[in-house]
């Protein structure tokens, strides 16, 4: 521990977000630079805990107190080494993870917690700037080949670990660029895609091969991959979106969030001019159904495209401002949060249920009917009761459905007979293995929709299991098991 009294002397401080009128005019990340000396001061707030509960909150088991101490002592290169010891891609988690580690911080019992996430992202940004992130080629090759299906965080983590273990790894991605949802689901203002691109350069230098535009089940079968490789890792994510099958769903102007967000990202990649984005909110009345992170991503995207108005609907009641009793420390608190997109405008509407989409004679969406609801818990499950007399109609030109994902697409898996469990995910055992010998699964494909930190942790652990399967034993780290639950964040 560096400064013993740091947590007593210094308040929590975070970088400022760029002014709203400025940042909605571009697609760059929203935060202003944070001075290194301020960051070192923030790192000094980390306490000498008898038990560092932040470890329990982080599925990766990040060595948080260690790299906090190293940053306080101005040993940024040492902090980078400690950070990479448990996390392949801290520039991803430092920007996108909701920081369950901070919810579990011991200091958070009585004060604002340590700025763990900001310290993390500052370390890796400094490491890239200083040239400390370099390829780590394997010392020897094993002669074994592994196919990784999917290039999201789970697939990339598994691929990098297996490549460094000496295996010949090929990553298959159905889109035209590597990154999965990191590339086409996360808006540029949350994470600029240079973060992905330079990791791909590093991984290629280490020996990983990437094949884009290859859809499993169409361009090549899973059975072919299984026959051509010593092992296969399924990391294609949970891509089946939750729909809203109510009257009027067929009207033109209603889209899944993952039909909308990729177009904005493609425009930022230079595929076409921004004004020619196929699904564009400019001048439109927008309603987003779903109050989570994906809904906020749609909100920020609509602002930047120049939407006339935006409403974000959520069926759940508005969360409390303070930590409620049903999510006590060190669990992740169910509190009201304001993302950068929420600061930029729009109206958040809680405790409402959409019952019908309405349109004109040409089949275009013109609005939706909705009513207020009261949440009740019956047999441990939430139910929603209609509030009589609360019926209303809201005019809308575009509706984006951001209600999450229900599981993996089973079609590409059918030719090899890979089993799907009752939750719509790929079934797996305690060694990350499916029912087909030599086929493993990691990330949302096996876990269901979850956090980026879980995806990377599972990719690392699955890689260790594959390495052991191929070589008889493995020295690769395995931070989590298939059925682990985070201390501080729900599954």
C-alpha cells in the first residue's frame, strides 16, 4: 500500500465529460483527458484491506490493489504488467465494464469507492502510448490447431491465450471486420475502434490468423471445422434478440437495436457517408424500448444523428438513488444511473408497457399505445399489473427494441449435434466442453447475455481447458468456472 492515509485525505475524482453541445457534434469518446498526477492521487485512495473484496467483484480476479499501489508510486510500466497478468484487453473493460469491483470496494461502505475503472483504463492507455504493449509470441509450437468461432471479447481472449500457448489458432468471424459486438454493437463514443485494431495487429504478430466474412453453417460447416482442427471454441455470442410480438410489429420503422447500431458504426468506419446511414434518426421522433446499456447506446446514437425527440421506455420502476436493502454491499447496487447518453437529452419513462404499434395506411409507424404498470413479485418472479386509466398514445417515427438477447443461434450448430440447454445456451460441462468431443464454448454463447468482463474471463478459462485437452496439462490461468456467479453483479 502506498499512502496509508490516502483514502482519508482525498475525495473520489473522475475525468469530466466533454460539454454536451460539443460532444453530440462528433463521435469521439466523451471524456476529457485526466492528468496523471490526479490519477496517482486517486490510486492512493486504495486501502490496505484485510480482504480485498474488489477481487470477488471482478470475474477476472484483477490484481487491483497491486496496480493501484504501483500507479501511486509512479511505476506505470509495472502497473501495466500486473494489469495484463489477469486481463488480455483492459482497454475494453476499462471503457465498457460497469465496474462491479467498485461496488465491492471496502471503502465504498462509508465513502465513495476507489476509482478502479479509471485507474485501469489510464494504465493501459499509458502503456500503449509508451510502447509497452508488444507481441508475446510463443516460445515453441505444439503442432495443434484450434478454430475459434466468433471474434468478440470471449473469442479474442481464448484465441490470444491459445496462440501464446503455442497452438495454431484461426478466428472465424461472419462480419467483414474483427470485433463482434465490440466492433458493430458498441458506439464509437463509448469506445473508438482503434482500441480493437491495434490489438488485432498485436495478435497477428503473435501468430493468430483471422478470417472475416466466414459464416459458420453457410460458408463453412461446424462439422468441417471440427474435422480440420484438433479443437473448436464456440464464442459466437448470444445473438437471438428478444422481440416484442404485439399488434403492429410489422410496421415499417420498428427495428431491433442490433439492426440499428451497426449502421452507425459502419458509417464511422468509412463504409458510407454519415448522412447516408440506412437507419437514420435525423429529424425523427424516436422511442427506445428497453432501459439498459443497449438502450442508452441507441439514445446516444440518435442524439448524434439529430433526432427530433427521444423517449426511452422501461417496464421496470425507476430505481432508487441510494443503495437499496435488497442489494447490500458488496453486491452490485440496483440504483438509478445516468450514462453519458442520458445527459445529452431524451426522456426516460419508467413503469410503462407498450401494447400496440400504430401506423398509417401505407404501413409506416406513426406511434404506439402504452399504459402504466405496477410491479409485484409473485412466487419470486416480477409481474406487472396494468394501471387502469393510464392508457396513452405517443407519436413515433422510429422504434428501437433494446430488450436483450435470449440465447445462441442454434442453426450453425445443428450439423454437429451440439446440444442447447433449457436457457437457449450451448450446454457445457465443468471443463467448458460441449457434448461433442473437442468442441468447447465460452462467453455469452454458453453463459447467456452477460458482461464483457465475464466474456474475457471465460475466454481465458476456456483456453486453459482446451490447452489441457490437447496437451494433457496447462499452465494457462483459469479465473472462472462455467457456473461461477459474480459476487457483485447478477448473471
